């Protein structure tokens, strides 16, 4: 701990430290959106490949996408969420599927 020459210096430093508190990054949900063309097996493959879900988790999320129109793949900081969404959409297009993946700010 540094030594302070005057009591005022310590007070000023502590006030600055309080004002400069680091906030955790905003988190974003990565979501898959339902469509009528992408096969269930392909959606499950994406969940296992890009989000490291086991087959049971992938099946549950896939059914959420199918029944509710969207499913949460994971929650990440903004840069990672956007990167994963782009990777999924790129992989989908390479395999000629219209699957959409988006990142939305988590509440």
C-alpha cells in the first residue's frame, strides 16, 4: 500500500477509486430463429459444434426453436456473442440452410 503525505491525498485517491469502479460487460444472448427449411439434425449439430452442448441439451434447445420460434444457445459478452452468431450463419449458408442466428442484449 502506498504511503500518503497528507490525509487529503488518501481521501482523493479513495474517491477516484470509487468513481472508476469497473463494471462487468453487458451480456448478450445468442438465439437461433425457427424456419421451415433447416433440418432438426443440422440445428443440433450447430448447438454441439459451436456451443458445446451435449446431445440432450441440443435436442431441448432445438425443440424450443421449433415450438417457440427461438431458442437460447448461450449468453456471452457482446463480441463473443456476435462472433458466434456470424459463425453459425456462415456455416448454415455453406450448407445451404437459411437458419438465422442473432445476438440480443440480455436483461
